C-alpha cells in the first residue's frame, strides 16, 4: 500500500520525472507550538503550522509512534520543495517568469501533498466556523470532516486521543492499527527514496538552465519530452 502523500506527489510531479530535528523553513516567521490538549486545539494549531510552513510543528502534531517516520517524509519533502524553488529562481533569471511559475506551482502542490489543512473549507476571515467541523467516531480513531467540503485531510489522516492528548495519524483503511507503525515506516523509506530521485532530476534541470542547455527556445519541447517519457509504462 502506498502512502497517500506519495500518490499525490507522483501524480503532480510526473513531468519532473538519520533525520535532524531542525526542519523549519528559513524566514518562515515565528514557530508554532502544537496544542495536544483537545481535538479542536490540535486542529487549530496544526492549521496555523501548515500556513506558516513550520515543518517542526507539523511533525510534532503526529502521534509519537509514527513521528520518526513522518519526520523522514517531511525532511524529504522539504528538500524537494527547496530545490524546486531554487530551480524556479534561476529559471526566472535565465528564461522567464512564466516558465519559473511552473516550478513554483509545483512546489506549492508538493507541499500541499505533505499534509492538507484539517480545517480547509471551515475558515472564513481567519475565523473557524465550528458548525462545519464534524468529528466522527470511527472506533479507536476520530475522523475530521468538513460539511459541504471535499476534505483531502479526511482522506489522508484521522486524529486520536491517547490518554487525554490528541494527535494526528495517517489513515490506513482495512488494516489493523497495530500494523500501522511498520507500514508507515516502510512507506517513509520508499517516499524518501522517491524524493531523492526527484531532487536529483531537479538539480540536473537547474544545471541545464545555468549552462544555457535549457532555455526559452527549447523549454516547452524539453518539458513535454520529459512528461511523455515519465508517462510511458516500464517494460
């Protein structure tokens, strides 16, 4: 079984065919402290952490047993996103803003695939409409659903109460919870490997732009060729 975030990234990045504790993005502003004391406080502080791109806080929102694996995933995502933004910067300098926007949009999509906001669809003017937020008991875990909104968070994650402390954990349907830790660890290793390959490709593209091998005259053609190659079935 593939982790949902990996499936999302594979779908949105086809054309680009020992973790440290510090994952915070430079210049991202103040750090966020995740509040585990209630389900609503967890959701609010996680939403804030996602908005501020505070990777450390996002990792801390995860249930303790799965936190090391999620840290591996978050670090891999951050490296890929940083490289996409670096590629966008040099593309804008050497080729143009229109071409650079493609890479910036890709970086935003990859970040959204790490963990969607749990309160998306329930916030207006920086205020949560709690009438739209429904917490549904699913046995050992609780699903977060937003009324009249197709929540990606609900498809990928649930929350759980562990001795009065609330945490996020990935949603694995039809699999006993006692098997989740190993499954998630395996997925984290695979996703880290996949992200490393994306980083390699992105760095190669950056070097091509720097040396002028990828330029305004051949940009569309080369990007199309990469997309077509990635879509071919492996023999």
